[in-house]
C-alpha cells in the first residue's frame, strides 16, 4: 500500500511524473472526467481547513469520483474519544483513499500503519504538508520551466511554517538551488532542518532579517503568514505578526520575472495592491493545487490496484 506522509516519500522521478500528469490534466481535462468513477475519497479533517479540503474534494469530483468525510474533529467520533487508528480502520471500509489533516504531528503515520487504503497527509501540526509542496513545485515548474538553478526566498514564519519545511526539503534534491531565509530571529528556521537538509546536502543558504536587501536576487518569493494557532503566548504573536508586509514599493528592485507565492490563507503579509501585479502567482497556485491533487490521487489509487 502506497501512502504520502511526507514529500520525501516520493522520488524526484515520481514528483516529475506527477507534475507531468497534472500538466496533462490542465491541457486536456476531459480525458480525466471519469478516471475515478465509482470511487470514494474520504476527507478526514481534524483541524479546520478551507482551501485544502475543498481542493481535495474538487479534485475527486473532477475525476468523476465521490467524497465523504468531516471538516472538524467535533463532527467526528474523535469528540467521543475514538482513536485515530479506529477512525481510519472504520473509514477505510467505506472509502478507496483518505486525505487526512490532524493537529498532532505524526498522526498520519499512525493512520498509515492501520489503513487498508492509501493515506494522504493533508497536514499534521507544524510538521508536514506534502500536497502543498507538490502544489508549490507545480507552480514553480509552470512559471519558470524548471525546478533547478534558481534562488528561492522564504519569508515570514519559518519556524512553524510546515509548507516552508516541506518545500526546502523537496527542492534540496534539485541542482543549484539557493535559499534566502528571511525572518525575525524568533521565527527562524529550526536547527534540525539546517542540520538534516541544508548542511547535509551542502546547500547554499543565507539567513537575514532584511527582505528588501534580498529582493534583487530572488527568482521565487514565498511569503507566509505568522500563524496565531502555533503560538502558546498571544503577546509573542502580536509582537511578531506584522514582521513582514509585502507592498508594491518593496518590489522596486525585484526581478521582472519574479514569482510571488503564498500557501494561503493570507492575513496582511501581502498587500492587496499586489494582487494585480503579473508577478503575483498565489491564486494560480490555488488552482494548481486542484490539478496536482488529481494527479496524486490517480497515482496512489493505481498503486493500490483500484485504478488503471
């Protein structure tokens, strides 16, 4: 049984294959309208989500399948104390594939040990969010025509930002990628990620607090929000929440072909005045999320032997 718990579960060749299928879906959606006819996706969201859950649901519907599930823990038997293992075993009797988001890191791993159907990790606490990473990679690939030979700036909450952690890990396997890590000291990238990914792979990176100074170098600017839900102390959140706000004037020295990405939801870290700038790619990124999830669902169901 094949699952997707973290981005490193996929080889570079497999990522490239999924991106290729997603591009084919974009080019010829009609070819895929009934690929999952008669199949069911369960969306088990123990933590609130709008974009990710709806993206999975739209993906399955556009493949001709059906969707069941819940959008918060209180809507499930978890509110009665049911374990993740029991929930997965039960839902696996009704569905062909499961997309799961959970606030506890490692919960999807536990689920995968007990599941008879493929599990897709849709986010586990501050740990992994591999389908967002696939979305990011598809967007970068479509915008730049490559996933190597570029400078990627990641700005904002680099400590708790699971999308940042997964993207760095994924892009570490492509040649000549430099990272510029832009954050306040309190929200800098975790040491384990430096040790296990950046240092281990001898990757070039720079840590800085100065977004504008870094701007001229960037091919990609990946903005993130400061996540209130990850803070134990509201005072710390209030002090840091407006650390970086991207406005048009801060793009004065940016490359003409810069691509600005954001995993969303946005609070105020990107001014709405940037939305019409041709370098703003975050709403295209949202659309790409549906296509890459369609391609991933097809791959995992094929691996499980229930879709050809």
